[in-house]
């Protein structure tokens, strides 16, 4: 047996897989398809982060398992390449962002390839490539046509020293990230996308998808659907009225005053101090239920852009109204609640409001998709004809936004001054660019047909691959990217371009990898782990296995150097077992069947750490045996292959197999072989079932007790409580009495 040389093995099989196109996906209608997706990386100058490796490996494992189960798998990769860091780097160095991006993607590609991910590299996309953003611009034009893209005066973050508009992420504690000057708000016309038109469907359709509950909750809260009523309060001695929004029409008899937001039209020109209120003197509103005249106040606890920007105050039932009433000596009236429905139909109109706001869709920056419209004095805003797409970014000398706050594109008169496509008269190009969320809103569609020149993707390919079957990504994208792309997808669905109304059937999320000590990895602290050096010293397989073993996948976890040493040793053990293969060794049926079951189920539930630990147990058991059957060892290699692809491919082939281990069939287990060896223990707290776990029927009472008490679902109930009694029915049930 050769010694385990990870460097040679890893290079060898990476080359082999690529040349044999093993992981290329095809639109094979005879096969069932699986589309697994990870969030494509932003190719920053820092190179690949160990966090990328964690999420990529997870979906790689799932993709491999699916392939071995006979599915036709698409696992694509690309670059979310427009964005601020690249642009800021260009400002600093003068190097063109396109060049910076090329260098960075080259580095990322090399790093990802060195980890052996089974991406279909032939489908690589890059959002900053004109052949890609042509279609981002095309989708924008469709939104414009349908009235879903519009211009509105909005406040932007403005640094009065640097004279530039700042993105939200460049404002740190209210100050400019570059110079520390307090940021002010500057009014500017912005492009907006009317995502609020889809608020109802974005909320409701969450019922039809398999997203983690916490993801659904976050999206629902963000959309903020609220069912209530609008009620008119007439102004005494005037034909004017104030429309309010309430979720509590049942409290109408307890209304003792009205509060307007500072942005309300009746409050125009009135300035108030933060946190304070002022009465709108000489104006009284009439409570439609009691006919009483009540005062009208202005205060900033009422938001201008929610509901109607005005409320009916019920200090007896609402805390903020109560605080306000006490502060300004306003009456508090106790009442009996009425029936909500009745009150709504008698005084108001039933309405649904959303917290969601329209999406600000322009930036005064260079490195983004140019918005494909021109401004004509005669015709107004005129979209570019589709045949003129892509509208390419011109080269500029200076990447800094201009001193008026316009994008650097505004300074290139040759590019800006153009002809109106409508009247052929003089016109100016739009100089705003799209935000970095544009290209990522539809990239998963482009993967299905990345080279298509006639459409963003062909109908057949879209129909075959969509929806994405499983999308894993960061929790931080729940209310931005994930929501934005659901919106675009629904819009494309309405246009008839895609055949499903949701882009992603399933969405899961990973925890972050932190530096040792639980702090964020950052260049300035110098605690960033460099994957390249780990791949070099212990190998990509050891790194992959470590990242899957380091802790529960959905939790944040700190880096631990020693852990890598441990996983490397595990891989060496598996390697050395080759010596133990004996033609006449017995089969360890119970262990093998149990491990197949455990690993198969754990992968589906993203419990990669426990899957690996059962493979470690299997390996240790094999080590103790006098010999290992070829059959049993093959199973170990197949189960481990998705985690540690290179070393398993090497072993598999040196066992005489002619084809890749990934073309072999995923092992299945025989339930009869393990039936008697598994017991499911119910865990009760005070007689109520709170959890259960699987074990062997022979488990000792002590072990039953300690296992039950260490389950998080149980700990929650017993923590800090005195345990009075523990009742055990061996092999069946444990009841903890507190
Ligand atoms: C009377 C009332 C009585 C209210 C009561 C609440 C409790 P959600 O669920 O968030 O939609 N509200 C309405 N518009 C507002 C605005 N622009 N700024 C701040 N508050 C506003 O909350 C709806 C409730 O928030 C509304 O119902 C209104 O106060 C207030 F016992 O009306 B309620
Ligand atoms: Zn014109």
C-alpha cells in the first residue's frame, strides 16, 4: 500500500473529473432532476473564506448523494461580481474594476477547484459580464413597461466632506466610513421598484415552500402584513377629514385624541423636537362613534410612511398613547370593547397594510449595471430599445462619484449625450447604476442556460430545472436577496417567462465560522484562516471533513486548529484500512446497515457532524476487527466519498473499480438487519413527551438518564429546576419529574 499523499491524489482526481466531465449537468428528460444551489460568492480581494467552504461542502455532499441515487444533478457556480469593495479598490489604485474582478475571480476559481467541489464549471456566470447584464437590463425594462420601476425623490446618505453618496453599509454609526464625518441626508431622485405590489403574494406563498421556519418568520415580519381598518375623522367646521389606520376598531369609543406624523399634509411646515409632541391648535376632530370633538396632535412616534400617517389614540389600551397622554395631560377614557367586525363595517373600511417598502433601485456609482433609459426633453424617460442591450459600462478615468453626487458616468459627456430613441432629438443617458442586488435576483435562472443569446434562458431549460430544489445560504440574506429574488421570479412568472411562481422549493441556512475565541475573522485583527495553506499541509479532504465535523451546521462555530489534525488522522485511518481487506472476512451487517441509515438520514437533515461521527465509529470498529470484508469497506468509502471525494476516489479505484465512485450507487440499508438493534426512547418531563432519541435496546439506565438530560429540548424544561424523581421503563421511556 502506498503512503497517503493528499497533494498528488487531489490534483490527480480533480483533473480526471474535469476531463471526464463527470459533474456536467444535462437536460436529460428521462432522468429526475435535482437543482442544488449555494449563494454565488462576491469575488473579493481577500480570496475564499473558510465560511464559503462550509456551505459549499454541505451542498456538495447533498449533490453527490443525489447523483449516486440516480438523480440528474445541477450544482452550479458563478460570481456576484458588481459591488462596492471592488469599486473602492479601483478608486484607490486606479485599476479598472473589470480587471480587478478578473483577477479576483481567477483566484476564487483556483481555490474552489482545489477543494474538489463538484460544480458544473461549464455553466459559470458573472453578473458583471455584459452578456449577463444584458438580461438584467432586459428584466429592468420589463419592470419599467409594467409600471413597476418608477422615479421618486428620496433621501440618500451624503458625506458633506467627501461629497459623495454613501451606501447604507458605508455609514458606520452615522458617520462616513472613509473620513468619519457625520453623514447627512440629501434629497435625490431615485429609481424605485414596486416590490410592495407583490407584498401579499410574497407573504402568502411562503405557505407553499419548504423554508426553515425561522426564515419564514423573518420574511413575514419584514413584509409586516397587518389587517385593520381605515376610519375617517371629520374636522369640525370644515369639510376636511383625517383618515387613520387602526388594528383596533373595537376601541373606537376610547379615542381621546388624534396624532399626526410630522410628514402628514395637515402638519406641513410645523417643526417639532425629537420625542416631543405639539397640538395642532384650532383644529378639532370628531370621533365618529361618540360625536365628541377631540384634539389633534403632531408627534414623531407616528410614522409618516406607515398606514395613513395618522392614528386614533386610545390611551386606555395602547401603551405609547398612554405615555403621550400622561406627558401632555390628555384624557384617558376607560371603555368596554366593541365587536371588531361590526365597528369596521359601521365606521370604517377593512384594509390590509404592509411594513414592506418599495426597493430603492439606484446608486450613484460606477461598478453596477447601467440603467438602460435616456432622458429626453420632449419625450421624458425613454427606455432603450431591447436590441441596443447590453448598454455597456464605458471606461472612465476616475471612479469617484462626482461632487454633485452624480455617478462618475455623469462626467463622461461622450457617453451621456445621446439621441432619443423616440424622436431622435438630443437626450441624456441615465447615469445611475443598479444596486448589487440586481444581478443576484435572477442568476439561478441563467445557470439553466448560461450561453443563451436570445433569451435570459430557454424555455425548455427553465422548465426542466426550475424551481431550485434546495437553496442554502446565509440568514443575513433573508430579507434582502431572498425576498428580492422571490419578487423578480414572481414578476417573470406573471410575464409567462418561468413556469413556477416560487424560485426555491427549499431554503436552509448555515451558521458562520468565527475565529478562535468566537470573534469575527478580520484582516485587521489578523485572525483570518487561510484555506490555501490548510489544503497544502493536510489536504482539501481533511479541511472539508473538518468543516462539516466542527459543529452543528446551522450554528455559529469557532475555528479550532486541533480539530483539523483530528480529521486528518481519521482520513489516514480510513486509508490504512486498505491493508485489512480480507477475502474471507465476515460481514459486520448490523454496524454497516446502521451506518448507512444514519449517514443517509443525517445528510438529508444537514446533520453532517453526526454523520461523520458515525463514519468514525464504523472506522474504529473495522480497525478492531481482524479483517474487513471488501463489501463492508466499499460501503464505508461510498458513504465517505461525498465528504472526502479525492481520497475515496483513489481508494475506490485502487480496489479495482473501473468507474468513478460517484457513478456508483448509493448504498441502501436493510431494515430487517437493524430492527432489533434500535430502540426509540421517549423522554417525558412531568409526564409530557418533550423529546425522543434512538439507541440500542441494551442501553443502561444511567446512560438513558444522561442522554435524555443532555437533549436541548429537555434541558430547556429542566434547567435550574430540582429533579424530584426519574422513572425509567428500560429501552422504552424515561420520565423526569420536576
Ligand atoms: C388604535 C389602537 C388601540 C391601536 C390599541 C393599537 C392598540 P401594526 O400591527 O404594526 O399594523 N399605528 C397605525 N399607523 C401608525 C403609524 N403610522 N405610526 C405608528 N403607529 C401607527 O399596528 C397598527 C397599530 O399601530 C394601529 O392600531 C395604530 O394604533 C398604530 F389598543 O389604533 B392602533
Ligand atoms: Zn424624445
